């Protein structure tokens, strides 16, 4: 538990800093970047009339992902940087996909399920890219609750998360 | 094609070879690093779709939930100060008012957290306990979030939007991770 406090504090500090950066111009630059990059992509996949920016409040989901990747202790530098790059790219793809959901759901409010997935995406990508550490956290949590610790990183481990049995 | 009889070892066992796509899917599914996030996503889509489909019939309970959230914030503030009022979904603190709408009750967080718990390899009763208690914990965290917003709105109004729209949305993941980790530590039994 004591180890969790500095990690949590680090997460809050990084999140505040990144949010400030986002507020102070980051989101404008990202919006411009998206507006220049997205239309050709939408054209290429047959959605030329898709609107860019309908979900701009959701674009901030890169902040918790970056925060989690940066504060996760025990990740090797290569995993951290590679995970950040891969995750941010997938979030960008997610933003592109999120804009398309507006076409099939023309309500005044944002479609519920895409918003839900968009908000969960940073967490899911963190699990994916920080798995060497996340799996140990899961295993140590099981161990601390009175169970033997296992390394669930191997595909054959029956205690590994994801096996709903 | 070589003939096994000429002394070479055959590269593949006899029988029809498995299609490559199925084989790849099986290998990916066997890897918990892929399986757990995918399962969470499947549960999330299922829960979200069911919830979305029944939104019309849930309108009454959801209205009650936001009214109850507003009342809880008011009661919590009353422990520390008299400068708070409650009218329906509207809570005020020393003249600064917030209206608690359905988006403010932590529902998204609860649904994401529930999908994470349901996808976790634990007995069904443990998962059910995790969903119920975790949602209660998220509700409490959400009360603290609203109280913080009231304080920020009252004393640092310029930062209200920052905290409301961006900061708390970014930290909702920390809330989910924290409650999930707590559930695993306290309740998960093999």
C-alpha cells in the first residue's frame, strides 16, 4: 500500500501537467493536426463526409494513458517508450473511428457505447502495453490476499487474467 | 514435395493443416495480455449496449440516482458547513451552485469497472461482490469529486472548467484502477 502512494501522486501530478498542456494549446494543435490528416484517410476508406471534431472532448483520453504508462514502476525504458508510441497511435486511430460513429447515431448527445469504449481505451491499452508489470500486480494482489503468487505472463497460466472460468 | 520415405523428416504432422487465421486467433486468445483487454472490451460492449437499449425504461431510476447523489453531496457538506442548500438536483455551497445531471453520477466509471471485474478470472460470487462494492466505492469517490468541484467553483472559479471537463475525466481511470486493485487484494479468492 505504501508503494502505491508515490505512484498515485505521480499519476496525479503528471495528469495535471498534461491536462494543463492540453488546455494551453495542445488540443488546438491536435485539432488542426486531425483536421489536416483525417479527411484524406476518411476519403480513402469511403467516409469522405465524416465530420472531424465531433468528439473533441473525448480526445483527452491520451492523458490518462500517458500518465499510467509514465508512472508504472518497473517497466523497461524500451517497453515504456514503445508502449507510449504504440498506445498513442492506437488512441489516434480510436479518435478517427470515434468520429465515424456520429454517422450512425445522429442524436444531439454523443453515442453512449462509443463514449464508453473511448473512456475505457486508455486503461485497456495500458494493460496491453504494461502487461509485464500489470500481470505481476494482479499476481501479487492475489498473493497478498492469501494466495500463492504466480507469474501470469505465460500463456499457459490458469490464473492469468482473462480466463473467466 | 519430398517423400518421407527418402529419409527426410516431414515438416508437418499428417492430417489437414489448420487454417492460419484460426491458429493465430487461438494463439492470441491463449495469451492473457491480449485476452484480458479483449474480454473487458466484450463485456463493455455487452453492458453498454444493454444499458443503452434500456435507457428509456431506466430514466426514472437514473433520475432518482442523480437526485440521491445531489442529496448525498449536500449531507456530506452539512457535516462541515451550514452554507449549503439542496433543491432537487441543485446543490449550492456558499452561493456557488452545481446541477447534478446523470452524467455526473459516475455511471461510465461504474460500467467500465464492472466490465473489468467481470472479465477477471474469479468465482462468480466474488465478481458479483466486486461489482456491487466497487460501484459503491466509485459512488463515494464521485461524491468527493463533486465536493471538490464545489470548492473549486466557490474559491477558484477560473479553474472550474479545467477540473470539471478535463482533470476529473483524466483521473477517472485512476479511480477504476484503484478500486479494481483493492477488490483483487481484498476479495479475490481462487
